[in-house]
C-alpha cells in the first residue's frame, strides 16, 4: 500500500520546503554583502601614436610584476577607441588596477593593418610600465607609442 499524506500534512511539508528555500536564500545573500576582492584604483587615459590618436581600435594588457604590500597580483585589460581613450578592468568594467607595478602591451584589433609597431604587442618588449600606488583615488595614464 502506497504512503499518502493527508490534506493537512501536505501543507506542513510545503511550509518546511519553503523554510529551507528561504534559509538557503538568506545564506546566499549574506555572501553577496561584502567582497573578497582587493581594492582597485580606477585607471583611464589615452593611447597615442606619435602624439596623435591611433585611428584604430585595440586592447591594452596590464601584466603585474609586483603587487603593493598587502595586495595580490591581478592581470587586467582595457579596450581603446580609435581616438585612443581607454579604461581598465580587473574584475568588473572600469574598476581599474590593484596597486602594484605593471608592464603594458598595446595590441591592435587588426594586426594586418595596424600602425602600432610589433614591439608594443607584448608587455615584455613594449618598454611601457606603470606603478599604481595604493593611496590615490584614480590615475590618468597616457600611453605614448612611437612608430619609429
């Protein structure tokens, strides 16, 4: 003979299920209140080629070489427009860089037609670097590229 619940038992069972669902939701939301991510400093600026807007789109890659004391290394990137303006993202759009030292690569969207010399395409050969202090609110960092 199969086990069946009476009409009142079904309501009790449903309220227990909803109680468990509510408890799990509360636990999940409690984890959303804070962030384990370290502080980031918003970074923006302009990429130029020989002092002029690049006239092409591309990406910037920030490779950490050293984190500031008490911080972790975190690579980051940003896209630049044909006018050269950019912002940096580590975890979320425009959040910036974790304090520390970075090497920078400037990568064109279309390597076949770019005016950006190949040496800038890799952070190890670009010669571009930036130091982000922990005690500032934001950093404007212009990235000059030379076609020579």
